């Protein structure tokens, strides 16, 4: 009676742990002040749901905690396995280029998948057969540069750009890529002269150190540069850019929508992705991905994700703009919109094809008697379940 009157919650099957909605009880108080700002951003860690249990390691890291390298043409920062140990297969980079700012000609071992977050940029690349790609990309557009393909990015007017890069290598390091200037600076001038059949003096002005991100005048018109780079060999057979804004959503419901972009729609990509929008109160339904790990980036809004790691372990963490999430292959999870505006996030996978398994769809296609014998919800409820995957709820 006392517990009921006080509005306490008692965990069943465990020692009785008093809880209150406003956390005023003696066992809930914090006599010594803590990091109040950080705790307000992470209420699910401070006051975890009673269903959380066990020692599940963190699966979240914020770009706001990452070191920002500032250059004349912009800045960059990264989240890798060195920051988020669970992120073994993928890493991410945020980059800002001012108008005319250039991420210099370079390449890397892993593939680069990108989402334009703001502004516009010119991207260039050349494949193994000398075929070129050049295009202008804007907010919401994607690009892919397969591993080993040399490329560049330049911010356009009026205010440059900001974009997200995702790599299929958790140990990727943005500050240790193969750079044109760095390579030439470490190659003897006589070798360069012999390679290009020109005098050694031609290379007298090659920078002695990398340019990395630097500022230069804006490029010529896209049409003019396209004619120049495609001369002799033509363009790549499958475009390295993709425009999700021009596609219909894969699924739309009352709770939001999802756009799935993989090799089925974009032949050039070897990295699959889902762009998810949850309306206030919307839920990315309980599910898992059987074919690969999932790397997440939260574009805007506020949400929380619960990950069930088997062995009685589960953990809930809160996310907002600029946060990264990571879930191992086949580990079930769900994401809720906890704010009063749309929650937009991306799911990225180091595989050409997107796959998921929905808890609801699994149960809907398993004999209802068998399922009810497990979870005691009654066959009537199970038989009314939709046979097709919802992805986002409510439908």
C-alpha cells in the first residue's frame, strides 16, 4: 500500500528496488553535483529503463567529442574504432569545405560513401580504365568512391558545403590517406621528370608537404570540365553519385518513411544504406540485420535506441544531431523518436545489399499457437498481425 501510494515501481522477480517518476527517493538522489548538461542529453543512461540489464558496452559516440583539424579551406573530424571500440568495420568523417575549399586529390584503401549535409560541391574521380566521373552534388545527395579510386571534392558557392563520409574500415584514418602532393614531395625530381618526359625544373614548385584541405578559385563550368576529363576514355559506366531526393520512399507509414539505397538501385555502390525519418512518437520497429554490422549517423532530431545483446544484456542510449551509433551483425534493436520534431538518421552497412529481419514479421509467419506458447499473448492477437514488414510504426 505504501509503495502504491508513493507511485513506486517494483521490478518483478528481483529484489524490490523503489523508483519514483521524479527521482526524489533516497536511493535515487545525487548529493554531489555531476555533469548536469551531459546527463540532460543522456537520460536513458542516468535513469535507464528497468528492462536494461547487464554490462553492454557503449554503442554511441558524438562527433562533438572528436578533434577538429582546422585548415585554410575548411575543417574535418572523425569517429573511428579508436574512439568507439565497438565500431570495428566502419568509421566516419565530418568535413566542411568553404567556397573554393578543396579536399586534395587522394585515395584510400577502403570505400568512401558520402551524404551531403549542407551546400554543394564538385566531385571528381577516375577509375582503373581512365574513365572519369565529375558532377556537382547538393544537400541530400550521395556519392561512392570504391577503394583505391582517386578523387577530389571542392566546395562551391555561395557558402561551400558540409558532408558526412563513411568508410568500410573501422581503423580508417582521415589524416593518413594517399595524397597527390605528399607522394610527389617524396619522389625524386629526376624520377618525376623521367615519368612525365619533362625537365626536372617542371616540378620545382611542388609543395614540400601535403595541402590536405586548401583554398583555390572555383572550378570552370561543369560542362567544360566534363568535356576535358572525358576526352579519349569517356565516363565511368555507373555513376558514382546518387540522388535520393528523386526516388520514391521504399516505405511510408503514419510513423514516418524509409528510403533504402543499395546496389539494386545504385549499381556503383558496394555500401548499402537506409535513410530513415521518424515522426514524433514514431518507432523504427524491433529488428536486426543478418548480413552485416550497422553504422548510424543522426542528422537531426532526438531519439533513443535500445540494443539487446543476448545473455540477458540490454542497454538504452540517447541520440541527437551529430551522434554515431553502432550495432553488431544480427543484434536486435529499435529506435524511437523522443522529440517533438522529425528524427532523421541513416543506417549504413559495409555490403552492397540491404537486409533486415522484422520481429513482427517473423512472429506473423510462425504458427500462432507456437508463438503464444512462448510469450502468452493469445493467438487472436498474433493472427491479426500484418504479414508484411512495417519498418516504421505506427503504420
